[in-house]
C-alpha cells in the first residue's frame, strides 16, 4: 500500500509486470493506482496454477483433469485414479501425469510422472504441487496484447520441443487454427476479466481438432519470444506492453502501432536453449554446422564456470540461447530439432 501510494503521488499511472514474480505486486499496486480492488484478485488467479485452472473451468474452457497434491501419497492416488479412468489393466504402461509447482515461472518445477517410483524424486520443498492428466496433442503458446478487452495483436509461437526450442510465426499447419485460437483467447479474456495488458496462454490441439487450455501467464514469455517478434516484425514488444497496459492509450494509437499478424512478418525467428549433454565439460564449442548455417543469427552462450554439469531435474533453466532467422518455417523447425543432437560444451 505504501509503495502504491508513493507511486501515485509521483504521478505513476499503472504498474506493468515484467517477470512472473512481479505479477501479484503489479496487481496490488494497480488496484490502488486504478482504484479497482479486483485487480489484486485477478493477479492471484493469473499466478496460481490451481486457482487459474478452476477459474478457466468455471468459464467453460476445456481443461484436463487436475488436483492439488500436498504430499507424495496424493500423487500416487492421482496417478492410479487417472489410469483407472483410462481403463488400464494390470501390466499396461501408465499414462503419465504432469506435476507442476503452483507458482514458478515457465517449465521450472515441471515433471512428468509415469510410475510411483518417480514420485520419490520430487523434493519435499516442492510441495504443494498441481497435478494434471496428460493430453496427447500439439502444444503451443500464444502472446496476446489486450486493450479495452480487445485483442490488439495475437502471435502463435510454435514449440519444436517443449523447454528447448520455439519459433514465430508458426507453420501454416498451426496457423490454420488461428480463428479458433482467437476465439479461445477471447473466451479467456472474458473469463479472467482482463481489460488491458498482455497474456501468454498455452494450449493443446488434440488429434481430433479439440483445443484444451493449459495455463496462462500475465507477463512476457520466456525464451526471449519478445526478441523473436522484434526480429521478424520489427516492433518492440516491450513498447507494445507499455501501450497495452496504459488505460490512457487510445484505440487509434494501438491500431497504428501493431503490424498485421503473419502477413507483415519478414521471416521466421527461432531460438534453442542449450543444455550440456556431457557430465563434465571444459570449454564452449559451437558446432560448425550450426554457426555456418544460413539461418544462424547469434548466440549468448558463455564459457563454463565449472567443469561438473549439474544433473538436470524436471525442466530447468538452459545455459543460454542460440538464435536463428530464415524464410522457410520447415527448414527452421528441422534446424532447431537438429540442435538437440549437438554438443555445445565439450
């Protein structure tokens, strides 16, 4: 309250969440600056994965089966119940479940559990967690700028491998779902009472064309997608963030700022998160087939600080990103996939 009132006295109009951890702070401050106490509750919904799922469900949005787990026994029970529902017999391999931290950013704390033995790998400090049934389908992300409840610009980011690589705009195969994706995002905006700002939801499209909601964040996406958008469209996505969050921005200013989705793209931009494949490394070594490729733009990798590579548990942080840009989305998609087989630290 003290921070909000101090900012108000200094003429600040609105707080913009840049990182996951600041979503609630921005919501609390905006509830004072904009004299709308509901903005704090809204920010809580957009931060807590369990509350988020329930609100989506109440809004009639399709989600998988989910529950909260406070201890390992809850996870064992959920795994059994999900597979019982799927009519699995003794000896059949389990369908996996997903376990996620309530409020960590991106892929942090995300685990795929197939057997009761794997549940023992979850550290005590990660509880409570959200558990979800697995959805077979095509997962992708959306970045949508919203002003006066209207979508100003909607990008579809195509994952090549979740946690490793993404590119924008998506392939024509995914872009064909744009009308339905737009309809789903509009439903999300209405369900979560979003008047302005920026949302970053994730969805699944199943083999029969049904769309399921995964989760939504109320801050810029990871994997430098904003930088990828600037590379391919030329507009500064952070500038767009400021415009969309500011209630004083006019519709004319919004319309003049944003390019036309897909048709105004000058190419496809993607990035790959590098995880060392060896347990012990001594130097950075970018493979020539990567560095010499026509689509290679740059990288932000640095020399290793230690020789021993910490074992990766769940989906954690990468060591740095490689950036690519090119005209053909399929060449880019194959190129990003290929990076998973290469060593960047030896």
